[in-house]
């Protein structure tokens, strides 16, 4: 019975020490992370022709006086326009 209690105490101490070390490691990693890049403020916003989400003009794609948030949306919009032309 005494051996069981001793093992339980040793296990609890090791568990506590492990959790404490993990917390210290995690705190150190969080404090050493790079700060997020600064966001630019005041830029012109444009609306994606496909999904109508506003994105900064310098991050948007322009095609024939139309703005898109990504090349995938540009391609989908162009495909839709071609399909409409083929139906007419």
C-alpha cells in the first residue's frame, strides 16, 4: 500500500513538472513570435466583380476595367461570360 502511494506522489510531481515546463516553453515561443505585419490604412478599396467583396486596390487584379479579388474569381467570371455568349 505504501509503495502505491509513493508511486502516485511521484507520478503527480512528474505530471506537475511536465505541465509547468510545457507552459514555460509555450510562453517563450509566443513571446518570440514575429509581430504581424502592419496593415496599411487609407488605401482605395475596390469590389470584386464575382463575389462583391471589397479588397485593397493594390492587392486586387484588374482585367478590362473590372476588379477581382483573385485569379480564380477572374477566371470564373470570364468563363461565365463566355457561356452567356455561347447561349445567345
